């Protein structure tokens, strides 16, 4: 595999020599193109030494010219382009087709169909800015695959999404040949809200982090993803079709609309089990309700059971089980009762597990048995889960 590695101006550019090494160990030949800002963080000479090729920073340098069109020759040489780290500036340039440096020039010269992999790294505010998110979505729509930055502590001292993945993981992802390309995936995430009146509702503590991590990882592996999300405070993963819902009924309706065209169904949402039988159009005043107040409730639709009943032979269904007592027994029962192919068990009453946190501790439950995983970030959980799913579907 012949790979062009693009390196942008980010503190994480110090990882670039190790990225080159890991790509080489996986069988790739690597040439490096740098933005002018990148040279402040890593030496072109270091990258030349590890890649065994001259490094391009200045597109007009005489030593690179091949009849005035070195960028065309490099672009046609490449079988894959990886930009790691990819800055917000480079995302913006590529999104609008601005070729004012060597890296943008060679990337925009790639023949149609050449795979492009982008691994952004920056501070959280830069990554979450609407313009950056818009540019990332546009590039995914144009066919690039994007590895969203990881959560963690950054060089600035901030904590949030922005860390570049480790070199070996990056290299494996880049050369993974988009293991889910051609697959259509539907994922539910977050809580539902069941209205009591105009201002109150029943809900739970789900933040949607696990489902959103599953969606981002599926997109990074090349899948076409529909993410059906309850109300959460998370940005939509780049390149993913986001369908927002509030209630269990709305989530079921959205699932029914999309499920028939999907190959893999991931039901990670924490759907409220009950909803009020009567909903007040206005705000109920406590002065009118007295000291004691009871609400009549009815069961919400069982979305996972519906998916299991209507699942077709080619579809793979994954359910989630959040338990406090008799966890493994309950998860095994759910696997059978809901006709799932895989159940992801986690425990609400243990550290690094359950709602809200950035980490999770999960056990995979299937007909083949149980596989307990160590505590890890929810994004790493998503990688492990997709690896297990692909092993079962032959991906």
C-alpha cells in the first residue's frame, strides 16, 4: 500500500514519525507532505529519515519538481491519503477546495476514488465550533472517512474531545480498508422524555455517550449510519445522519422508518419504560395538586422487542442491558427474550460503568457465552464492540 501522510500544525504532530513507522510495519510505503505550520512541531528531516523519501513543505521547491507537476505524480502514486494530525485550518481548506499549500494541493489532486482518511486533533472549542463541525460533515459527505478525536487531557490543560489516537491505532484504522463499507447501520442513543405537562417529563440519566461513540466508530469504518437520538447535549458525529426524537413513541416510529434498509441494528438508547396516561397541555400548578399527587402510567412500546420480532435473516441486532442485580442472568434472558444476536451488559452500580461517565465496563453476552472487558473509554468500548460484531457477521 502506497500512502501519503499529511501532517498539519498541531502539538500532536510530534507523533508523526511513529505514525510513519507503524504504517511501514503494516506494509505501507510512506511519503510525507507537511503544512508550513507543521514544521514548528516536528522536523521535516526526522520524517525524511523515517520515511526514506524527501518531505514536501514548499510546493515550489526545485528539488520536488517533475516538469512542474510533482503534485500530480504524487497524487497518482498514492493508493491512500492519511492526514494525521489534521487541523481545523486544513479541514476548512479541503471543504472548500482551497489549494494554497503543498498538502491541500496534493490532496485535491488525488484521482477520484482514492481513499482519504482524516484524523483531526485540536482543542475542544476548535473541534466543537460549528464551522469545524460543518467542514468535517462536508468532507465525509464527499467521501472521506474521519476518525473523531478522542476525549482526554490536552496540551493546553483542557479536557475534552481533541486528542489524536495513538500511532498504531491510527495506522490500523487507516489501512483497515473500511471494514464496514457498504453496510447500513441504525443506532439508537440517549434517553427519551415522556411528557407530564407542558414543562415536566419522566426520563433517566442517559447522556448518549455510548451510542454516539458507536455511531462515530461505525462511520470511521465506512458504514452508512442513521443515529436516532433522544435529547442529549452532544454534537452529531461527522458524516452520520442524525434523527432527533423525544418520546419512546417517536423513537419507535423512527426505528420503523429506517430499520428495513439497515444491516446492523444497535439499540443502545435508554428508553423510558412508562409514560403518563394523561398529559396536560399547560403547566400543572402545585397549588392545585395538593400535598399528595399520583400519576397514572402505562407501558411505553418495547422497541428492542419490536426489532427482534421483525428482524430479517440478514440483519444483526444488538441490545444493551443496564443492570444492578443478577446482571448476567438478566442479560442472558434479554438475549433470548428480545431475539438479539448480542447483548452488551453493563452495571449501573459499579465504578467506570453506566450513565454519564466517559468510561464503561462491559460484558458481551451471546449464544457463544460471555466475554468480560476491562474498564475503558466509551470510544474504545465502541471499537471493541464493532470488532466483535464484525467477527460475527464476517466483516
